[in-house]
């Protein structure tokens, strides 16, 4: 266990039903939109969000001196729960945060009151290999997860060979371009709102570059995703995917098939982000799913 400080914040009353929001790889907790958090809080939930290690206001690590794996990032979820005095909580995970939620539901079912997985891939499905093969133009083995949409692949292929941005404006412009691709094509993209969000992400980061340590953590292994384990999930599970998901299209249905009793919800127009048009629908679904 690395002694890394994890920043978190909570909303609502301590006596309210707890929801822990787990964001995806390299992402700060504030990517859980304030409006969505507010709707959940207004619905009688105690909502907690946090910055992963090496993102936002959480502690940063010299990875060469103190390497870690995604198993350590997963254990940070337990640390956040313990810091807020929670033996268990409703877990809501986005993208890689959904993978973390699935893993915790498998290994510590007593800690998970319910599980909501948004824009994620199935535990043990080999998502990283699918993405790598797509980016490098390799063929996918039979039975692999569906590939990302072509516009996503093309954007990140270009990004891999582009010179690094040298100043704040250029960095933020690049972050907005990435958000646009992740947003998908189903809903209008609000560039002004995206700029405000990415400026906030940039300005609150201790060191923006250390988020890339999450990629090193994935490569460091060992692979923390047990294959064929989702049938062991006991928590009531809601799987949410956007109809215009560009990164993991169709992965939600595979998760729902593998978890006993899981329910799949498709949000019209949503891509891989959480735009304002989806907040009411998402909040209503999560509030219903976490009702006790």
C-alpha cells in the first residue's frame, strides 16, 4: 500500500444513503458533473467523489521510484470508503471506474450495496488489448470485445505521433479536442462548457503529466482482472451505455449478460462523457437503483 494522499469531497447528510462515484483512468473526480451530483444529493443521497492518485488534488508519485499497479488504484477505493466511515456503499463507476467497481463487487461483495457501471467494459474482457490492437492496426482475435469507433481510433493514432503541447492554452485545446471525440456524435458538443471544464481540470491538478502514470500502472501488472468472474457479482447491478458510445460500443450488453440479474439501460445520444442532456435521466436511474 503506497502512502499517497487521496483528495475527496462529499455532499448531502451523513445519514443519507451513501453513493461513491469512481471516475475512469487518468481522470479527476470533478468529471462527475456538479449538476448530476446535485440531483443525486437532492434525491437523498450522500454522494462522495474523489481524485485518483496522480490526478487533480490527490498526491503524485515518482513512478520510477515507487511503481504501482491498478490493484493499488483499486485499493484506494477502499481507503476512500474508510476515510468517510463507510463499511459499504452504492458504487457508481465510469469507464475504468466501472471496472474497479466490478472487481470490488467480486472480491468484497459485503462492501457493495449496489453497482452501477457506466460506459465501461466487462471485467476480464481484455479491453486494453482490444484498444492497443485497434490503434496499431492489428487484427482482433475471434471473440474479442467490439472495437472503438473509427473516429476515436484515428484521433488517438494522430495524438500518438503529435508533438507535445508546450503551454496552457495548447494543452487545454488538446483536452477539449479529446473531450469532443469522447462526447460522440449523438448530441451537440458545447465547446464553451468543455473549455470551462478543462480549464478547471488543468488549474486544480498538482501535476497534469502524472496522470499518465495510470498507463504505466496498467503495463506494470499483474493483470488484476479475473476472467469469467462476473457471475460472482451478488450486488444488484445497473449497466448504462450511451447509444453513441465511441470507445466501448456494445460492451455494456456483454457486462449485463455476465452479471446475474443485471439490467442494461441505453441512454439516447450519450457517448463516453456525461453531458447535461443526460443528467436527469442518469440521476433518476441511479436514484431508483440505489433506493433502500
